């Protein structure tokens, strides 16, 4: 198999030139086809660069469009080349590969291409859990790669047959994606993102990326569609040498789920207790599914079966080595109990919170900052509102003639309220929505915990929405 290389550009001349030059400097045993795909609507000099670039290692194809595809659609179409060529190595223009990335890809494909549990090969090796802003150090077992269900989008090789199955799923689900407890909640809110759908797909189908311990790409994260400023925080050390890689079988590989949590530790605890376990060492879960036991750093009101510290850099090792402490807890999710480590913080003044919130809301209206646009960008197009007091009524009024559909309102006084929108009691059955917006911001955490038991979608505070609108619009 000789994977095609696809370089993706739009309006960043400097970034694309850096990528193309680095691809030309890379090592290839044979001739390799390079496709440069440029979306419509960017600078003409980007298209000129693609056409004038001299590719020294085989056939070069320049693909352009007569109308703008948008980031997600453009990249997905580029990945479709994997079906034509058997596999496709994809680089967005702010990525730079190691000179030896192609040699690694060919060896990894030889090992894993026929394993239907492998969705794709990652080239970028994460050293940071961006969901929680904490370092990530995967366990090593002497091999050169591990498995993860974290979406990998900063240099990757897609396998044609696996991509074909994803494409069928994507066409059926792109307009109706539902939040899952086993996918990080931040992913659901990504906008214009192809990686969002890949993340959901691999979790739903129990698939994995093969990830090298030593990275074969790095990310400059240049200013563009997804970021307002350049940053070097996603730079990682590059593998800068050629060798024969040590791969092992799927069963023997270290494995992590979409939350950067250890699947091997999950299985170890399940074997010990003969019960279903959820691992949440980073504290990023907002729901725990039907887990019987939960290993988490979050303080919850459940019976604590085991307790450990968090002194070791790899969170799972604190449990394995039985590090003493009270920062990591194994809970019995079927037995409520007082948690001695929970310290209740005094709540801030309720009226001060609401005064500041309403002041910010008025500011947004004066600046023509739109709540509906903010929600639409986050694909929260069908929502429910929790609380139909004065604030809830104002939110409904603002959204009434917008693209956002308020499907229903949840309120404990449902039988006493007359409204144009359907109002249901907290004990009723909740219809599926993209998100629930809680207007009772003072009691948000308690309400959120209760709603988690009945809904799988994001549950957000109106306070988060109002201030998010301001920040999103640069206010």
C-alpha cells in the first residue's frame, strides 16, 4: 500500500508553504502522489503557491473549488481519497511532519491495516489533556505505539475501508448527533469540526487510533478558522530518525478511552469487583452511564470503597501502586453516603449574581450580540429551558422568532403556568434535545445533577451562555 499525501489549504500562505517544504524534505523510498486541496474563498496567492510548487517525489495534483466548502466539508472530502488510494495521510496547513513520517506510516499499515478495530493511524502524539489542562503521559510497555479513542486531527493516516464505513454513518448522523456520557462533553460543542464526528463514531463502534509514543507531526496552531491567535502550546518533540518499529498485537497494546483514561485500569477493577466501572481520574465526565463503580477525583455523595493520593504523574499508577491519600476515590454508585472530604463553599449573593447577569444581557442586546447565533454555532438548535420565571420568560421571548426551537420548558410549577410553549414537570419524561439551558443560575449545580439522570445532552447555565455570547463576539 502506498498512501496518498493530502495537504489542505485555504487562506494561510505562510503555513501552507511551511508544510509543503517540510513534505518535500521528508524521506520516501518510492514515488508518492501529493494532492494539494485548496478551498474557495481564500487568498489567490495560496492557490498560486499550490500550482507553482515543485513536488520532487512523484505525481502532484492540485484540487480547487468553485465555491466555499467550509472547513468540515473540505477536510472530509480530502479524507475520501483514502477510499481511492487505500489510505490517505492528511495534513492541515499548520501541521509540520517529521522527515520520517511516511516510513512510519507504511510500517504501521503493514501491522494494523487488516485489523477492523483500528480506525486510523495518528501521527501526532498527545502530551497534554486539553479537556482538563493537565499533562498526559501514556503508560509504556516497550513498544512504539499505543491505542486511544481520543480523536486525532493533527496529522493522521486514514484507512480506506474504515473511512468508507464512517462515511455511511456520518451521512446518517451529521444532522442528529446526540450527546453520550462516554464522549467528553466539550466535543459536542465544537463547531465546524470534522473531528467531532470521528470522535463520536469511534466511541460508538469501539474503534481506536494507533498513536506513536514519539510524535511524527507537530502543530503550529496558526491563526485561522479555529483560533484567533498563534500559539506554541501544541508543539511536541518530533521523532527525527529512521528505524524498524516495534509493534505488537491489539490485545497487548496499552489502551486509553476518549477521556484519556486507562482502559486497562478499568478492566483490572472490573475483574476485581465483577462490576461495571467508569474511570474518571481527570474529573471530566458529566455523566457515568450505568457504571456500578466510579474511580474519580470528584467529590460525590456515594460510599467510598477505596481512597488514594494523586502523587504519581500517570493517574492510573496511583491506584495500581496504592498511593495513600484522599484525592482519588472508588465509589459505589448504588449506595448514597456522606462524603467526609466534601467541603461546602458558601454561595455568593443570589441578587448580585442576577444583577450582573441581567446587566451583561442588556449589554449584549445593545451591541446586537445574539444568543441564538451563539447556540446555533454550537449546534444547539433544539433546546429546553429549565425554569419559567421572569428570566426564563425573557429567554423564551428572545429565542421565539429565531432559528432556535424551544421544544419545551421544565418547571416544578408546570400545572400553574399558562404559556405558548409546552411546559412539563420535573418528574415527567423528557424529550431528547440538543441542550438544556438552566435559568435558575444560583442553583445550577444541584439542578444539573438532577437533570443528568434523565437527559444525555449538555446542561448549561444561562450565566455561561450570556457571558459566552460576550466573549464569542469580542465584547
